[in-house]
């Protein structure tokens, strides 16, 4: 059975806004559609959402569903890390497209830092992340996968997500089966769990839809 990732990982948008301006950005469109903030290009921190970290049962939170960690202010990051330290039963995921802007060092065991890679030209982001962020856990998201990425260095990577662009944007490039197959094969060879997002149904055969999580997630 294929299920949406949101069924297992909760989006907690503690920061909303991103100045990068990706052509495929669903978060920007949703922000404008629902009038969430006045200007999506100016990230805003919703400190009151820190209370949502206080869960009785362990949870896995994605904290950058509508932002990019590279554009969080330093004090926002400090407050989030401090609260994460107080809630070690949860796992917290961060993503960025600009790892060159980061300078982070943490020993917290429940923080996961990742990069988005959509094509071969962005593959270097993985190495930059490992260089600029010293942490226990790394992950990578190949979404929307719009080209063959080629050979990938999965050193230190603890989880891989693969997805395609959704919606009806003019000029979008659907993921090809061989692109996803190549990444999956490389990740599996290194023992890295792979999660294929539900949008890949129809592109990938049913028996090739892999949906795995790191053991640390407890899912």
C-alpha cells in the first residue's frame, strides 16, 4: 500500500516564507492563496508554535515545509534547537537549497539536516551540506526530480526521498522512471532507506514503489 508522506511526518511550519523564488514552489502559491503572510519572500517566525513540540507520543516533524533553513534568523534557529533538546522523543527535519549559507554544529541526536536536489547540477549541495553542517543525521530530497542526477555520494546520508512535481504548472518536467531507479539503486547499495512519494504512482510500477523510513523515526 502506498501512502502520503504526510500520514507519517507532520508539517509544522514554524517559519513561513522564502526568498529563493523556485518556479515550482507550491508553498509560495499556497501562502498567497490562503493569505497566510503578507509577503512570502520575507520569512516570518511563529514562535508560539514551539508549544506543539510538547507531544505525549513521539512524532516526526518537518519544520521547513514552507521555508528554507538557510534563511532562518540565528535566534530562530537557537530557539528551535533549544526546544528540540527539551523534546528528545521527537525527530526534527530541516531542508535547504542553499547549504552554502549555513554554519551549524550540533550534537543533538534528533535533528536531521537535508538538501533538495532536482538535477545533476545541484548534486554538489550534498557535499556542501556535510561541510557546513556538523550534525548526527543528514538526508536528501530529490524532488521535484527533473533530470538524471548521475552518480551520487551518499556518504553520511541517513534517508532519501524521491518525488516528482505535482500540479499543472506550464513547463513542468515529470520524473522519468530511469532517473528514480538510478537513485534508488545507489541508495540501496549504501544501505540508505528510500521513500518514494505517492506522486510517483503511475511513473513507477506498483512493485517498485519503495516507502522506507530510518529506524530512528520509529515508523
